[in-house]
C-alpha cells in the first residue's frame, strides 16, 4: 500500500485484512471517532461496558462503516479493556479513508 498508515492501522492486502489498535470510551452519548490517543484510534461508544454491550456496539459500528458483516470483525486483544486490537476482514483498501473521514466529520 503506497499510503502512509497511521500507527494504529496495518493493512495486509493479500488477505484484505486490517489490524486496528483502538481506545474506546464506553457510555458516550453516541458512537463516534474522535481522533488519535497514545498511538491508537479513539472511539466513543454509546453502549455501556457491561455484559459485552460496548464490544458488540463497537463491532456493529465498525461493520457499518466498512460495509462488512459483524462476523468479519474480531477482537484479538483487550476484550475486557479500553485498549483493544481488532481485525477487520474484507473491508478493502478504502476502509482507512472511511475511518479518517468519520474522524473529520464527527457524528455519522
């Protein structure tokens, strides 16, 4: 990939897989990407951090942005933490641009 990737994203073009390092803030008023924090993409998630609700909402939000099913997103590390590492399969090279566009525009 010719584009320079931010420190929180890695793309494997052969498999069409993104690895994302994110920081979430559960219990927000709405879901949104708010920028970078400590080398991670920071997202606010409206769902509370109880009964896996924030993780489910995070996966649904990213799936909607990437145009993929929720089954294509997996939390590799940090299932019970605010700092998480995820993979997103099948979202294409344009996925980074979609994330950055949401960051610039605020609320979807």
